[in-house]
C-alpha cells in the first residue's frame, strides 16, 4: 500500500513528529513484563520514535513500515544513537504471520503500533498475533495526542480553518485517537481473546510556528506538500493566521491500549 509518506515527508516526520515520554516506555515494559530476553515487533514504525527507546529495554526489535524512505531515515537515527539491535523491514500488518513463524510460537513479547493502526486491518492483525505472543505478551496500540488541527484551542481551530482553505476540504482525520476508534479497537482485542487495559500519560508542550508547519508537512502524502518554492509563502501566511493565538500550547494525552494474552 502506497501511502505517499516518502521522500521529503520522511525527513519532516523525523524532525517534527514528537517522540514518547519515558513514562510511556516504562508502561509498556511493565504491562508486558518485557525483559532483555524479549523480541518486540513495532508495526508502522515510521522513523523510529517508538522503536529506538523500546530497543534499549529488550533483546531485539523488528521494525516494520511500508515506506522504504521512512526505514532509511530510521536506520540513520539508530546509527546516530548507536542502537544496533533493530532489524528494519519493508512490510505491513499482513506480514505478521510470516514474522511470527520466524520468531516462533509463543515467543513474541509484544507488537506495538504507534498511531498507525488506522492504516491497518486491526481485527485480522489482533487475531494473527495470538499464536506467536507469549503468555503476558500481546499488542499495544499507542496514540500520541490528538492531531494538530483537531485540538480544543484557538490556535488549532485557526490551523484547521487555514488547512480547509488550502486543501479545499476540512481536515477531519483523527488517526485513530477518537473515542469511537478506541472502543472499536478494544472490542476487537476482547473478541480475539486478549485481556485489555488502558494506560494514559499526560503532558504539555509549547510549539513554535515552524513546528506546526513541519507537523502539517509530516502528516501529508508527498504529493500534497506545497512545492519547495511555495513553502515560504505557505509558512508566512499560516504564521499570520496563528499569530493572534500565541502561545501554541498542546495538552497531550498518550493513550496506551493494552491487549495481553492470558
């Protein structure tokens, strides 16, 4: 599946997508009782925001993404941080049966999905993981806050209006962060035989106008990013729209939906 998150998008993604607070990694380790004997699969790994900190806590991580450019940038990040226990794989959720066969029945510590499950067939994925997860292992669906254009702040509403004018349609994609999607994911985990739990980590952050522009670019397919020659004007106009609503403070809730094999 070509999502268009290649080329320059990978660089924007790496630079402007926020990582995860240490408390999120601690929660994953605690909930699945992960140790240095465990293998974790990080699906939809992007440029490694979740992959790299998890790799520091387990034996190895298999990081999977459909976009080679994302994996290339993630490899560079791993090298920069001297992380050597990650295998990078072009693939998707439909490759879990093959990966599970290689890892072995009942040996997988966890499958993590960081704000990417909305691109996947979650019901089939949850069922496919069951034979390969060890007791107490399972699936973690991790969201990393509401999209920039859907937050309950004046600057976010101004951003949404600007993007609606520019794109020709109102941006409404929640990326699986909305309550209805979370309920659907949890119901599917229960139906597949998992015990479920939810952990939340809350924090705040103040963004610059540059970070908001970069965050928008990181969320768009490469074909929808403004051409290079138009970007200064795009950023200038957006800055003018946002300026009356400073400071640009986010209240971020990281939600970790856990599905554990009894």
